[in-house]
């Protein structure tokens, strides 16, 4: 989080402030999930000490679907699709080893970086294809529009 804030978020905000001609200490709101890392005293102390102009607020637990409809409507199906594709690879690799004569106790899945790197590209592309449907986008937009009113 520190790297993200210092290396990405703060430079982005500073550039936007310059473009708009507002003071560089103009407060900005950082919306955070209620994750342990975000709520930790170490992180909040660091944030308070280094960026006094950042006002952080937490999304109340259990309200992600209301506050972040894309998280529920798009990212959740994407993550589930990736998980199913990963599971498929695990099953295929396991069956392949069993077919080759290995006993269940001798099965070892290939979790090396090159293998996971190569597989992850397929997982992401295939998952995107699975959820890249206009009805999914319309559903998220509809939920968001209803919540705004």
C-alpha cells in the first residue's frame, strides 16, 4: 500500500492538482476497504505522518455491493472464472500424472514461475472472454443507476 500510494496515487493526485490550479495540499479522499492492512495502526500512522492532506475513509463492512457495484458485478465473476480455469488445469495435471502411473501421494503440481506465468495469461484471457458480455455490463449499470436514485 505504501508503494502504491507514494509511487502511483500521490503523483497522480499532484498532477491533477497542478492541472486544476489548486493548492498542492488540497485534501483528497482515499476510500479504503476494511482490510486488516488498511486498518492497521502502522499503515494509518505512516499515512498520517507522510500525507496529512489525504483523508481516508473506510467502506463499511458488508456494503461493497452498494459502494462498488463493479466489484460485485464484474470483478467477482471474473475472479470466479479465473478460479475455475485454474481448477481445470489442476485437474488435468493431476489426471495426467495418475494416468502416467503415479500414486496419489507422488503427485506434484508444477507451480514454478514459468509455468504459472504462461498459464495465467490464458486464465485471464479466457476469463475475460467468458464475462465480456453486454448483459453483464448492463446489469451492473442498472444496479448502479438504481442505487444512485
